[in-house]
């Protein structure tokens, strides 16, 4: 089975071109195997690039633990790059079907190859029941997290996010407290957890504990949720640069359309053949 390794700000996935080959019989199990950084390819998960009846391609993604996720902001930028660079749909504006619906992406090219992608991430979901969380508020804004010495703002970008603003981001927060918040009962479908430091109203730093994958170098839906949460909590502006461990993303929560736009890089690393199909 042919695969391509791609990354956006270090958030790396193994991609399968299901236009050119059949999808794997057991994608969740394959995701666990290929994601292993010692015995597999090494990645944050597996993404299938499939034909779609209503878009240029369909993205189906699985986390490193085999669980399926609705969306991945860094992953979808790489899908757009693959679709364009490999001639599946060579258009400046692409439509990609996801678990969040069909999203629109504008590609920036250099020498015929995509370098950067701007994604219309759609409108944030602010209804607590749809995020989902049992915390009070629609959405919960700066509310205490039961059992934790933090206040959080919760947003969904098609997948749930718990955003915590702190003065200093530490390993203990991300690596020890993050996984506990991920599985807390107040999040019925678990949650991604973002720890955020506001450097200036338009400049933020974040680290993320991703649901099903652990800490990753970047999270596009997480950065989008952080942009929204900062505005709701009165901590940051609608247009921000967010510094992640793997690189920077540009975010805009447009007041007119209510859509969140994310711009960032997409990189093809290498291709190969997985001998265990």
C-alpha cells in the first residue's frame, strides 16, 4: 500500500491516496500501526484522501489510537496540497469534504507546488450541548473546571476544545493535566485541551493535548478554537498569530461572516510502501 507522509507545522499524518488504490480494510487498526514512531512510519494518525460526490475530495481521518475524528486543520491543508500537486484537482480554490462538512481552501503555489493554504474553517459551534460539554454557558466562558485549578472556555470547530489561558505554559499542564481533562466526565466525547499564553492581544502561544493522539506539535482546529475563545473571553483580538511548537498559524475570526479562517504551511515529506496492507 502506497503512502505519503505530510506535515503542517509538525502535525504529521500518513496519507493514503484512495483515488489510486482501495481504502484499507481496517483503517483504525492501520492507523495505530503506522502511527507508531518506533515500529511504524511515525505520525499523529492516518488520513484517507477519497473520492467525494460533493467536493473535490473527501478527508477521512483517524487519530494515533485508531479513533476517528471529525476534522484536522493541519491535515486538511495537506490534503489540499496533495490534491493539487498530484493532479486530482488542480484549482486555486478547492472543496474538501470532512466530518465537519465541505470546507473551502485557497492554495498559494510556487513553481507549481502548493506552499501555503488558507482554510475556511466555518463557524464555531458555541452551544454547550453541541460542543459537547456539560459545563454551564453557551458557550462556557471562563468557567471553573470541576476537579482542576483552572478556568476554561469551550468551543467546537467540528470537534471539541477546552481552552485554558495561563500566565506560563508548563510540561505538567500539558502532559499530566491535559490527559486528565481530555477524559473528564464533563466532556461526553472527550476533548482536545489547549493551554494558551497571551503575549499581546494579536500574538498568542499555545500547546495542545489532542484527543486520541497526545501532545502534538500543532493543531489547526485547536488554533481556530483558541482564536474564538480569546475573543469571547476578552483576552485577544479577532486576527492573531498563534505560535505552536511546530510553527506559526495565522487566524482570523471574521465578524461579518462569523467564519474562522486559518492560514499555514503544508509540506510533503516522503512517500513509501507499507508492506502490511
